[in-house]
């Protein structure tokens, strides 16, 4: 229910503000969805939260907005580039053997995220703006730590 609400609300709010640049439209849309979800969950006394990773492509440029556990990649000329930055160190701990994949991600708990939609007012939205996209580029938006489970080569093959 939370994911469905966030998706619909962000799309609605994004297209409602045609006069703003894409980065501002995405940030305003996500902030609006967050605040509405936060108010609803407070009134209902339910802990509701989610993540979002959204992209807007206009005139050969992509803007990416990220809250929570999401990663964005661009595949260009048979190379995979990670656009977003991980908000925590879980991936590093898994890679170094300090934690198992199950210990780090197995229970689906999002407490390690720096920000989650719906849990507090005025969240931090990571914006990656002005990234040039070319005709044969592939943009992949996915759940956090995909690169922990598959390699960049497997990601490239899948794309």
C-alpha cells in the first residue's frame, strides 16, 4: 500500500509542476508524498515507510532522486557505472566478510537507511542532476546492494 501510494503521489505531483526544472519537480513531488504519508501514518498510528528511486529524462539529461535503499546505474559502451552513492556501509561490510548477506539484508529491515519516506517530516532527498544520456545508454534503477548479489559483468549481460 505504501509503495503504491508513493508512486502515484510522486507521479501526480511531478506532472503538476510543469514550470519547475526536473530536479526541483522530483524533489518537491517526493517531499509532498513523504509529508502526506507521514501525516497519515501519524494519525493512523501505523509505522509506514518506503523508499523511492526515480528518474526523469528530458532533452538528453537525466535527473535521479533517491531516498532509502536504491541504486542507479548507467550502462554505456559496455561499461557499468554506478550513479548513486550508498547511504550506508552494509555493502562494504558484506564485501569484507564482516557480515553475511543474510545478516545485512535478510530481514528486510530498513533501519540502516539514512532516510525513509513516511517516517519523519522533511526528509533528505539525494538528487543527481544533469547526467548526460546518449542514444544507446541503458539506465537501471534497482534495489539497494544489487552489486552485492550480482557482479557488474552480470548486470551488463542482463542489460
